[in-house]
């Protein structure tokens, strides 16, 4: 199964594509779509949509996964993030790709085995899981790959127990 | 100038199209794009995007306007709304239509002349401003027309003073 993970952000949206059987994963691509704060909000969203569409066209993922938006810390930032998330969900729907949604806790647990893991632990674990020569140095790309791995792990578990592929938080 | 107002909502997204010179306005269309709670979030967003694209194709607005997302009351609802808003902004950007963003206060002030006006006052004022036989009975369509009228009024004022068309809250 090919899974696209997306880490939404209005300035930097990370993406990661893995080929996976639920246990072993191969990294096909990882990167960041950047936008400029000088642009109007709608133009930034357009840039993100175009970037994600390009990735989906190139890699034809069978599933996509995003992190749930975290509210509480900064309401304004959360709302901006949610706008990007809306665009990410839309581009997946346009490509006919179902989307799983996962909490930060679920993502860390599935990658590191510990829900309160540090960013660096996640990066090191991904390096090991994906047999990479070095760590994914972009935090955004790393977070995107982590959510893809989370979906891969969960989707296989869910297939085995017969549930649908949407995350708990949906 | 032709202005499209959008009132975002994950269940009901209102839209209203007016032809305006900034002082007198003619209502060309008003309606609601409905989605079902039974559908996956990304499918609901796709339905909203398709609905808004259809309206933009049919009426070719020169500007669009949306209400700012209200945070504070219900964080989860605000995030859902922001996702729809991201989709609305994206569809406008795709159509090359610039977007104005206005606070509820700005919208009510420009329609009724009083920022704390009741919904019913807004509806009655719109009926009068647009010379309609009866009130717009859908709250969502009415809110969408109100933001279009707000943009029309503000855009003319801004053109006269030489500022760009984006609302204060942008």
C-alpha cells in the first residue's frame, strides 16, 4: 500500500510518501511545500493545493493521513492550520484518496511506542524504520512521514480486525 | 462590480451573488450548499468546493468575501469551520478572484449601521437594500449576502481612499 502523510502548515506543509505492507516501510519521497507570508492567504492555500496535487499525481497514493489540529495553544494559529487542513483533505478527496486522521499521541505511539516521545526520538526511529542513511532533517517532512507510518501501521491492524480506515479522532 | 459572499459551514455553506456599484445592489443569486454528516469530512469539503466552483463559473464574480472565523465559543466547531473556509479561499484563488475578509462587527455595521444588530434586523435591512419582495429565509444565504454587501460598500470606500480591497482582519 502506498500512503501519503501530510503535515499541514500555512508557511510550510510537509509531505512524505511511503510504500508499506504495514510492517516494513520504504520511503519514496519527502519534502516541504513552502509559501510566503507576503502572499494573500488564498494564494498560499492555492500553492499548497498545487503542491499536494503534484505529489498525488506523481505517486498515486492509495491512502492519505493527516494529524488532527491541535487547539488550545494558539487559537489564531490553529485556525490558520485548519484552513490548510481543509485544503489538504479536499485535494485528497479530489484524487479519490481516503484520509485517516490521527492525534499526535497516536502518531508518536505508533512510531516510537511511546506517546510523549520527543521530536528527535521520532526522527531517529523513522531513520531506523525506513533504513535511511541519515535523519530526515526537515521537521515538517519528518512529521509527515510519521503520520504516514502511523496510518500504515493502523490500517493493517484495522484491516485485520475489520474496522474502517479512519482514525479514532475522525 | 459583481461580488460573491460566502458564509462557511461544514453542514451548510451559504452563498450570495450581488451586482453592485457600492451603493445600490442587485441580488443575482442566493442559496445554500448542503452536506451530510454521514459523509467523510474530505467528501463534505469536496461537495462544498464543487458547489462554490459552480457558482463562480455561472456568475464570474470579480471579488469574493468571507466572514472571519470566530474563535472562542467552541474550538472544535471553529476548526471545522476554518477547514471549510480554507476550501472557500482556495476555490476563489483558483478562479483568480481576490477575497476580502470581514469581522461580524464590520458586516453588521455596513449592512445595518450598527455592529450589534440582531440577525432579523440584518435580514430586514437586506430585504430593503436589495428591494426584495420578502426576506431571505435561509440564515446561511442571508449571512452570505450580508458579507457581499459589506465587501461592496467597503471596496468602493477603499477604492476612493486608494487602499487595497482586503478587510481589516486579514
